[in-house]
């Protein structure tokens, strides 16, 4: 749990009490029949792709609007944003399925047998001696990456993609916090540190 969550603990408990305690659900997306932006009226602020019948099982979703860019439903994908509808698209795949977990005031991560990549790549270290200074990762072609803030950081690291990271205007990573993203090159990853010399680490999949 982050310091920000702890500071808002009373508010979060009160909000959860008003909603009730059924704050997550599991749904299986059966892929036997093709879908084209099939609407599921499910609300949440967290979605995790938990499991699939096989590595070839595939589908995508759009959140809130069917005109939004689709997101692939790959095992291990975690989405943290507010949504009230999901729109599912898949080709017909006999016997295949994808399991998702959806929650409100809820987070769930499941360690997969293959977290990322067929073979481990070198760990990239992203840092800058000066605070409030943008720095970009070295260039490596990839498909996706895990970005984790050093557990020994003392303050937030700010992360953005394809543009300079600006404090209070992009993704904040608390010490020890991590995200997984799809991207074509690690040089799209930018960081900005509130304290000079702190670090985020990057592991990428080719």
C-alpha cells in the first residue's frame, strides 16, 4: 500500500462502506463466438486479465466508449482507471476463454509463470543526478516493458511515454511501485525524479 493510500485510508473505508463490500468480481469471456464491440455494462476502476485457456486465446476491449483504442486482453495486463462499460471484440475461437477480474477500491496481481519475454534481457537503469529533470531510457526495440521504481527511493518518480516527463502531469510511481506497458522502443520511456539520483528500473520484452 502506498503512502498516498494510507493518508486517504479513512476516506477510502467510508467510500467502500457506502458501496458495500462486494467490491470485485470475476468474469469469463468465452471466445467460441465472434464479437464486434459487444457491450458489457460493468463498472469498476481496476481490471486484471487473470488467466486464459491458452497462449493463443485472444481478444480486445475498449473502455467506456466503443470508439476508444482497443486494448489487448493478454494475461497479466492490469488497467487502473474508472470505467462504466467495456466493449469486447474477438474472432471465434472454439473452446477458448479469457478470465478477467474487475474491482472498485480493489487491486489484484497474480504472478504468472512467464512474466515477460522468452529470455531475460538486461535491466535498464533510469536516473538523473538533478531533480525535476527529464531523462529518457536508452534505445532498445521491444514489445512491452515492466517499469519499477526503486524500493529505496524516498519520493515519487514521474513516468511518461514519447514525451518529456513533467512532475504532477504524468504517471507517478511510489517507491517499489511498478507498471507494465506495451511499447515499440524503450527510448519512449521518460522519467523525472523529485529527488536527484533516485532510480526506476526497466525490464523489456523483445
